[in-house]
């Protein structure tokens, strides 16, 4: 298949979103099945791109309009992008299925359009090779997320959306100023060419530009202090959207941050920005875990837990050794799988009983045993129990920190796991050892999705080497900047 077909990863959700009003004419009941079909096709295209990249070992380069960069914009689907674009597509498909159960607030057609644009924006952020195009996709993601956060039309949802809009606007402004500094100094917006010319940039200006870009992307990456929107948005947004936020929207923001910063890996500005990322990541872990302890709303508790895990990933990227980057990417993958499962299961409980308050989880093991089992597996994995997937990524983060003598990070990871054990085992106890109730028939489609995710958690936990080779190639795609420059066909440009 022609590699240019990878452009369908952008074109399909874009045009499908604009076709929703036409589909609506066939009846509102057709909209969510249409959404499911589009995401299924997107998953097929993403699976082909993944197979192509990992089989050939070469990235897929898509040239917009046939113009070579830096004249034209390009998509760069390397090992990292191929892996996470596939994750975005699979999670979107699962959430389209969940939407048929969870979404009944009108207008459904607007929900479907925003859903597709959210998937499009996150895919574009990971696949683009141009920093201004990255800003465009970031804005598509953010605006879709703002609207979806407020979709339920409650006071809580409106307040959450407003917080998100304000912080998102601040982040976008910082990002644009950072882009302006880079463009003013280097005269290019192409990421590969920026990496090629990075050493020629004034170190002070480079550090200022990178700091602005990191702060700008910290909103989507959910890093403290620009993550105040996240708990409210996770709690108030439709349940399928919450899964998308945790599984891939935040990953797209974190990836964009790391991709840009690592372009300056061989410059004096690099170490100062790494320290900034380490500080932000550490604060995010501490505040996220301590905040999760106090929650009685399980969905909000998962939101803070998710924020803390993102902080751990940022810390791994802040250490910036090949081993730490491998571990951080592994944790990104594991976190996407586990939090997709947990937000799906908790959202299903909320749909069934009216809210995700802890009271509704009493006796869940008797009333909805499969859903309770799924939550239990996810909780045990997040804590870092052996034979479950997150144990291995936490273990590799520990080893990477020890290799460079950063014992503070080791203490941070162990302390975070201890706090997680407190609130997750409290939830497990509530589900299995408190309350009574008759058994409720659980959705077959959602049960299959939950069991697939449970199986993936356990398989990775028992056989981590099955995905470790994939993870290492994805991490090398970020860390090996020279290889990235070599792969992008820059027109008439030499180092």
C-alpha cells in the first residue's frame, strides 16, 4: 500500500466529522453506529501504519501537496507515532462503542463531531513534523475538549469547561510566543530542521523558548500548576470522553513537549529545561497522589491518580537517559491501557447507578462482578504489584533513576505506590467486602472490551518482553534526534 495513504489518519476523521450533519438526516439513531464505524476504519488504517513501520523499520513520511519540507508540511509516522496513533484509534473505537450505552444528552450529532475532532487533534499532534501545524492540531484538540467537557450542560460541567478554557488559553499563548522565538532565531518551523539548526541558536533565547513551550504544553500534559482544570473536567465530562482524556489526549501533549525539548538535546539549553520538567513532574506526582487520597468520588479519585502517573512519566523523560526514556514510554503505554480500563469500568458503574460516588461501589462485586473484577485488576496494576503491567514500567523507572544516582526519584516512585495502595485497596475493600445487592446483567459489548483490556494488562505483566522491543524502538524514535533528522527529506538544507 502506498505510504501516502497514511494521510487518511488525518483526512478520515476530519471529513467524517463534517459528514455527521448529513448522516443525521437518516435519523439520530444512526449517528453513534456511524461513529463506531469510522473509528473502526481508523483503527484498521492505524494498524496498517503500525505494521508498515515496525516491519520495515522505516518511518512513513507524508508530504502535504507533494512539497518537501521545510517548504511543505510533512507528517512523520515513526515508531513512536505508529504505536500511539494505533492506541488512539483503538481507544476511540472502544469509546464509540461505550458511547452507545453512555450518551443520551442531545445533540448527539454535535457529540459525534467533537469526538472525531478530538481523535483527529491528538493523532495530528503526534504525527506532525511541523511545529506550527502542531499548534493547529493542539488547538483542534483543546477546543474539542472544551466543548466535550461542558457537553452534559450541568453547572459542574460548565464550570469545568470554563477552567479548561482559561488555562488552555494561557497555555496556547505561551506556546505561540515560544514558537515565535524559535522561528525568529532559526527561520523555520519544521521540527527536523529546528533540530539541525538548534546548536546555532543563542543558548539563552533557546532556553527561554523551550521554557515557554513546556509551560504552554503543560496544560494538555496535565502538569502542575497548569492542571487545575483536569480533575473537574474528568469528573464532569461524558464518561467516554474522560477515557479519551486520560488514555491519549494527555499523552499527545506530553509527547509534543518531549519531542520539541529533545530536539535541543545537544545544546547548552537542554539541561536547564530537563530540570524544569523534573520539578514539574515531581510536584505533579506529589499533589496528584495526596489529592487522590481525599476523594469520595471514584471518578475524581482516578483523575488525580492519572495526573500522578503522568507526573512519573514526565520525571522519566526529565532524567533523559536512554534507559529512562524507554521506561517512560513503557509507562505511557501501560498507563493508557490501565486507565482506559478503569475509567471505562467506573463510567459504566456511574451510568448504571447514576453517579461514581463511592457509595455506589458498595457490594459491586456481587451486583456487577465482571466490572468489579476489571476495576480490581486495574487498581492492583497501578499500585505496582508484580505480574501486572505497570509493575514493569515502574521497576524500569526505578532502575533508570538508580543508574544515574537519583535516589530522590526512587523514593518518589515508592512513596507514590504506597499512597496508591491506600486509596485503591480501600476501593477494592468497598467493592468486595461491603454492601449487598442483587446481580445486574452487564453489557456484553462492554464486558468484552473490559476483558480484552484485563487480558492485555496481565499478558504484559507476565510476558513484558512481548512489548518491550516495541517500546524501545518507540523511545529511540524520540531520543535519537540524529536519526530523526536523517529520515526527513529536507529540501536543499544542509547542517
